[in-house]
């Protein structure tokens, strides 16, 4: 779909990192933004940046793992702006540990925020999007949903679930004027790793450390905007992620062997 000044965009996880950059990218196009995250103060700072960039902001503190809260956020966005054209489910967190010892509550938290947070956001917005096409859903997933790695069993599973959920939704709505995309970046320079217990310099697979460059959050934001404009299905980035993901699909046994031998 063509992004026009005045289009209404809802972004979750908008208080920092990729979500903040996505909000600013749409603001520069003159869009009106519903900004969702748990931290009001940080959201208000992003809202001020959105206004300075040429957009209009509505700050909506909410936890995406709470279905009622995200439904209210969607409704408030539509009440304020009278429309909703684009939804960017971006909220997520990482917690890395060996599968045998990971805290069950931590695993549940990953699934609730990364997967169910996306599901609840899409479910709340979809009736309006279907009733007012053209519209688009562009979720920020992760290369971890395409390429599993040690220490990331729960995180990889949560992101793979996001991808499969959106792939199924796309089959249901594409002919009804609603596009669906998922963006799968590798490591991104954001606060993500601060609470994830993962050092990207030592804990990621060797091939990833050698050949997959760390992305800037603004790059991911630009790719998200392009995915909406071009109705891209899947965007894996950078190019080396696309190569490794394809290699895994074609030769999974070899990929497993390499990852075991080159941890």
C-alpha cells in the first residue's frame, strides 16, 4: 500500500530501539502514530520526537501481553484519529539460557510478550483493517525464528511462532486488501541485549559472528516501511541472514552439524 500523509500507524514496543525508529520513519512521512509500550515516560519522549519529525503522536501505555489492554489501545487510536491503516507489532524481549535450566516463568514470559503480544495486537486491529482496506500488518520478528541457535530455545520458538501465525493470517486476508509482512533481522544495536543474558560477541554462533553484521535500528525501520509499501512477505536481513536461512531450509542436517562443531 502507498503510505500517505495522515495515515494512522500503531506501533508496539515504541519506547526504544526498533519501535522508536519505526515510529520516527512513519512520522517523517507525515503519519499519525499510536505509540504503545509499558513505560509512559519513555513513550512521551518518543511522542515528542514524532511531533518534531512531522507526525502526530498518541501515547498509549499498555502491556501487549494483556489482551484487554492492547484492545483498548487500538480502540483509543481509532477514536482519536478516526482510522487505522498500518499496525507494527514490534514489542518483544529476549531471555537466553540452556533449555534444561531455564525458569518456566521466564519461558512463559517470552511466549506471552513475543508471541501472544503479537497475536493480541493483530486480533484487536484486524476487524478494523479488514473493514477499511487497503491496510497492512508489518511485524518485527527475528532471524531467530528462521535459524535456531543454542541458548535460544524459548526465544527462537516464540519468534518462529510469530512467523507461522502471520503466514497463516496472510493467507486469510491478502485477497481482502490487508497485506501481512514479517521482518527478521539478525543482531541489532539496541538495548535488547542488556537484559537478555546474551553477549553477541561470544554467545552467537561462530558463523553469525563472522559473517552477519550488526544492524542499526534505523535500517530495520526503513526495511519495515518498504515492506508495507511493497507488500513484502518476509524480509530477512542482512543478506547473510537470508543465505543462512535458505541454507538451513535446504540442508538442515548439514546446518545442525556446522552449528554443533562451530559453537
